[in-house]
């Protein structure tokens, strides 16, 4: 079971860019976890909010080691339920969140 954060947040290195690297980072993380010593080779992901969205992006590449995702408190659709309103980026909602 893994929880993947995002580049540039928490203790992760790199520069944070909203949903810019989640697909390739997710694939790399799954591959890394599946090949850890003592691993069964099967990976499950868990997380809430942004970490929930990272699971959806990671699952999109259909890595054979990824067996389960358990996202919680995620937006149904980024363009209507989270980052955008009426097709426009919602700066008022997202700016305070992004500068943390």
C-alpha cells in the first residue's frame, strides 16, 4: 500500500506544477514499490484529495503491478468540480491552495 504525494510538496523534491507530472511519476512510483525487497509485486494506492487524484492519473497508464486504488474526497471532474467554474480557472479557490 502506498500513498503518493506530488513533486515539490511535503518532503518530495522538485518543482510543484499542478497535475503536470502525475502520470509519469505515478508509473515510476508503482514500478519502484513493486520492485522493493520483500514486495509481492502487487501495489495498492490510497489517499485523499490531491493524493486521490494522483491515483487516477497513475491508474491511467495501466501498470500491471497496480491492483487497487482507493481515492477519497476527490473531484468528479477537475473542470467542473474543482479547479474551474464555468470553464474558467477559479483563481480565488486555487491560489491559496497552490501557494502552500
